[in-house]
C-alpha cells in the first residue's frame, strides 16, 4: 500500500471515529484506526504519541502531522490534509 493510500485510510478511520460528533478521544480514533487492516502498526504507533484527551478534527489532524514532522517522515510519508482544505 502506498504512503498516500495509508494516509487516506487513516483519514477514513478519523472520519469514522468522529461520525457526527465535534470531539472524540484519541482512544476512539485509535480504536477505529486499528480496525483498518491495511494501516501498518508503525502508523498506529503515531497515535500512541498523542496526549490523551478530546480533539476536534482539526486538532487531531494537526497533532498527527506534528508527530510525523517530529519523526522526520513528512517527505517519505507525507502529511494529512487539513479537514478545512476540502481534500
């Protein structure tokens, strides 16, 4: 699976976690992401680096992108598109 497809699948898991809600816990995002068999364990580990608490879509996207940048993976993995970007 390409890195772009992995991020698309992660975005889908995030959308599933939120449904119609404005805020969800990172545990809920992780739970939905872990149900996606095509998401590699290393990407799921990114979610473990996020502080506990409730996030809105923009906050969770920025937090995951911060982990990707901290790991220096933005060139190889890319970044999640902002929910406001229309992507």
